[in-house]
C-alpha cells in the first residue's frame, strides 16, 4: 500500500537547479513512469522519494504522511538500479535471503525459504539459486536484483533504468515480465527511464520531465495523442511527430517556409486556431498517406524497411517529412509521390510558446 505525492518540490545543488516546482501524484498500485532525457532530474526525484536526498523546497507524502523526517529505512522502499549491486562471492539464494536476514526483521528460516523460492519462481531463476552471482549473465543478474527488491515486500518500488544495460531482446522480455509482476503484486511502482518506448509500453501513467519540470502527466494514450507541447510531441513516438510551421487560411493549412497547402476542415480545429495565427502543425507519420490524386507532391528521400511497415522520408522543397506506410507500398528513392494527411489527426501548437491549442487556457 502506498500513495505517493510530491508537492511543489525544488532541488538545487549549489547554484544548479535540478528540479523546479515538481508535482506528482502516484496512486496506490499504479505503475508510474517518469520519462526524461539525461540530466532531466529523474534519479534526483527517485532519491528524494527514497529518502536519500532532501528537497530544497516542497514535501514528499507517503500515504498522506509528510516523510521529511523519515530516513531511507523507515520509508520502506526498494530501489533497483541500472547497475546491479549483488554480492559476487555469494550464491543467488544467499543474495535473495540477505534482505530478510536483518536482525530487526526476525523472520523465521522456514518463512525465508518460502519467500525466496516463491520469488525465484516468479522471476524464473529457480535453476540459478545455488550459483554464484558472478557466474550470471546481465539479464540473470538484473532478475536477481529485482528479486532482492521483491522478496522483502516493500511499500514502494523505485526503479532507476533497471533495463537499460540489457540487450534489446532481453529488455523487451523483462519489460513484459516486470509489468506482470507489478500487476500481480498490485504495488506502487515508480519507474524511471529515458526510453519512450519503455515508458509507453509499461506505464499506467507517464510523467514527462524536461529540465527539472514536469511538462505533462497522463496515460500513454493521452501523451501520444494529445501532447501538451512540441517537446512532448517530438520526444514521444518513433519516428517522432512531424512538426511543420504554417498558418490557417480559409480552411486550408498553408505551410511556410515549406511551401505547400493541405485541406484543414472542421475536425481538428480548436478554439484559438484563428486565420493567420502563426502555428506549428503536428502530424504523426502514420497519419500521412500516399495517394496518386493527393494534393502535395514530394520526392522519396529515404526508405527504411521495418518488416510490417516502411518509414519513408519525403522531401518537399528542402524540408523533410516522415510517413509510415504499409510494407507492400512500392517506392524507390527519388521517386515523385503525392501525399496528404488525415486532418482530424493534426495537432495545432502555438508557434511562439510551443503549447498545444487544446491545452492552452
Ligand atoms: N549530487 C549532485 N551534485 C551536483 N549536481 C547534481 C547532483 N546530482 C545530480 N546533479 C545534477 O542534477 C541534474 C539532474 O540529475 P539526475 O541524475 O537527476 O538526472 P537524470 O535524469 O537521472 O539523468 P540520467 O538519465 O543521465 O541518469 C543534472 O544536471 C546533474 O548533473
Ligand atoms: Mg539517472
């Protein structure tokens, strides 16, 4: 059980500001992912919840209680790091038993064995229990680290990029497993990553952190489909959203300096989208399509084959635009093509502030 709240947290190191006015509300049992680029303040935020760092301003609440004066041990959180820290000369079983053997806990040996065996089964490391941990692969070691966190049943799990040192395949497998474990345990996870795919695939909620500020919090669906600003729009999604400068004129989107026009009927028109206002038009690559009679001509600049789909880079004048098309689409580099977009999927941003018109005001 744990409901975590961070209220108006700021953190400075000397004259460097790592976090500014940070507010987070993580519901009990939620898988919350904090997503941000390197240096955004992710680890600092985790350390603050863990009690390893004190905020310069603001408060941390666990289940409604201000924990300012609680040390790390009293907060009863488990921290899993990118670099696994196992005891190398001990076996996997000994590593898993270790957190249960502290004098204060006084857990019976039978109970310790039951818990270790159960965790080993969950993480599929039963066959490794008697092996020394320096004889394990990276993925196995990371499972043991996660096991060490789970075995002692903490109130909160804090995970600092635990999968980023693993190869792509293993990362994907552990992503699914970790998500399943969290659902089975029903416990609160605060998971930190710079990998947007990880964030979108695992999180019940995602908080996007940019230079120490939360830019947007929402479900992966909200973050993807309704990004608050051009930063979120270009950070989330692979390839990212196309962002094109232009303005609206009589129901058409007129792009400049990219010189083309596309129809822009009622659907996505938001209040504030007045004719002539400098805007940025955001369109996801999957909402750009090729069609022989479509309004705009472009050249195929690049083709990336991804199996089920192709990612095309289209060139209009000097500018580039990405389009995701079915793999069967037959195109060659430098071939002229015509494209259009799905106007209902366009997101409008104010050119000056970068904020989506749907989020403004
Ligand atoms: N103890 C410290 N002393 C001084 N500056 C620090 C300290 N800890 C963190 N910082 C600075 O605060 C900022 C945020 O650091 P933090 O480690 O939280 O980033 P991060 O989002 O975890 O980045 P990464 O993805 O690289 O791990 C960085 O600019 C970092 O240099
Ligand atoms: Mg970090």
